[in-house]
């Protein structure tokens, strides 16, 4: 049976599909594959756009390896099975009076998939999801089950927090969470020039700041999310308004305009100008995950690059130049987010504060010319591609951009010398 990812741009025909419900069953699957000389690849929700999860060997579907293992509300340490989706995790944490410190804007991913590809969210004082990990349980290539933490197998722990599925199959993850908190959300349009002129202050003075630039216009939509005092009472959007703006306009109408733009590209600039005016200002407050996560019903293919924070203006100017020089018609806004430096070898923010620029095309539209030209812009800025989003880099170029690249590959050589967890994508990006 052919497996297809969420975006529909990656396909695989695994020889076997295994759906373990426990760590013991997962270990048995890996042992059997090793005995048969077959490769193994875990797969979560299929939200990666690259071939990172593809295999013609044994596909390990983590969809049944879910749920809470343990929780200590006093310390905030929570252990969860790796196939748990972020949506389910957020619900479980809320019931315990806990929350993640930061999140990306998609919650359909499994925890294992989000960690393995370097999911990050936004906020200049916050690292990606990997920085919230305190311990990992993995099944290695020989079927052994190991725990990795700062004190137990520390080299493996360091690398496996963003492990690309190359080191083993995650079975459980221990996270550092915090007490539930409320975010005040302020969303408003701003001219791109004004945003760039004030960008250092916007990023510094808000807990979570991001912007969306509408190609073919000078308009952006900005989002500022800030923590409220612990006793603050959430004031969410009225249900009817939330339904209209988040579902009818941001998803339903947007999908229709994308379809129109695909069939009549010359209309895209006009559509974008109208769209940038329709999404007006709004303010509300709610529990953190309901603010940080957004519904994503319109399917697309995406490329995202991390560059040094100071290079945002140059990166956006480069994308704008690409669109003009190649006579492209781009329906999707360009998303810009921010993250603090971390100490994870293959995190896109490893060792440097980072800005993330994401470009998208509507599912079914050609993307290679746009993405390759954008990648050339990011190459000049020492950009690092998101591991789960489209890019054309290989080990030779990536080694130059990650000072600890060889540290990661040394761990891989130690725990998976036969490349049990390898595939074409990993051979390209890791060598």
C-alpha cells in the first residue's frame, strides 16, 4: 500500500508496515528487521515535505504508541509516548494544569516527528521544542532500548533531540513543562517598511512575534503574543467571530483564492492586495496553546530557512527580488519567525539566534523554480534548511553550516553503523 505525506508530494511503498503499541513491540519490530537485513523508518503524521520518512523496507507507524506515561505537576516533568500528537499533548497538559513553553503553529504532528525535524515556534527568548526535552527513550538499530539524558548516554541525548530519525526510533520523551499560562494576542496589519524599521524592538519587546508578508504588496500581518499575569482571566474571541475569521476566511476563502490564483495566475497580485486588507486588526487572550497554534486546512508545500536574525531584511528583499526576476505569482504569504540560540548539534538555531523565513506554494502548483531561487538567496546568508521542509542541500554544504555536524555523524556511526535507519534523504544530507 502506497503511503503519501500530508502535502501529497512524497510517496513510499514500504515492504512492511508495523504499528507497535508499546516499547517492547517496537523493539521486536526493529530486531526482526535487523535479522532480515531490512531498513526501518518511523513515520508520524506525515507533515514533513522532504523524503525524511520514506522507505521501501519496514515503516514503523507510531500512531498507536501514544499517551501519557507519567507526570509530576510539582516539577513540570512529563513523560509521553513518542507517537502522541501535539494536539493531544496540549489537551493532556491542560488537564494537568501544565503547558509547553513554546510551540509551532501546527499541532497535527507527532511529538517524535516534531522533535526529529527541529520544530521551533517563535520568540527570541525561547528555543525550539528540542530545548524542552529532558530525557529520551530510544530503540537502537540492534533492538536494544536505551535512555538518553544529560547524565545517561549524554552524547546520544545531545544529538537525538533533533535526530532526523537517523539514530533510533523514539519511544518516549520526557519534557520540561510549566504551569498553564494565558497569552494576550494582538494581530494587526503593518506596512513592510515600518515592520523592518522597527523589527529589533518588535522582536525584543514581545514574547512571541511573527509576521506574514504578502508577495506583490507592501503589506504584512503582524502577530504579537505576550504573557499575562497568572491570575488573568482569558478573554477569547467570540465563537462566531473566531469561526468566521479562522475557518471561513483564513481557510475556506483562502483555499478558494488559491485555486483561482492557480487557474488564473495574473490575478494573484490583486488577490493578495485584497487579502492583506481583509485580515484586519484583532485582540484577544486565551490559554497558550490556543493562541500559538493555528488551524491549517489549506494544503501546501513549504521551504523554510533559518538565517542570523540580523539578516531578515536582506532575506526578505532577496525573496521579493526572486519573485520579480522570475515573474512568479505567489499566493501564500512569506512567514517570518524568531528563536533563541540553543546547544543542539543539528538544530537550525544551533549556536546562533535565528530568524526563520518560510515560503509556500499551494498544493499541486510547481515549486522547484521558486524554491531553488529562494535557496540561493539563503545560501548567501549562511542559511540552514528546516529538516522536514523542501531543500536541495547535501552533506557537503550542510557540514559548512553546522559547526557540530561531525559530532552528530560520529554518534550516528556509533549507534547505527549499518544505517538501519537510513534512506535516500538521510544519505544525501548526512553523507
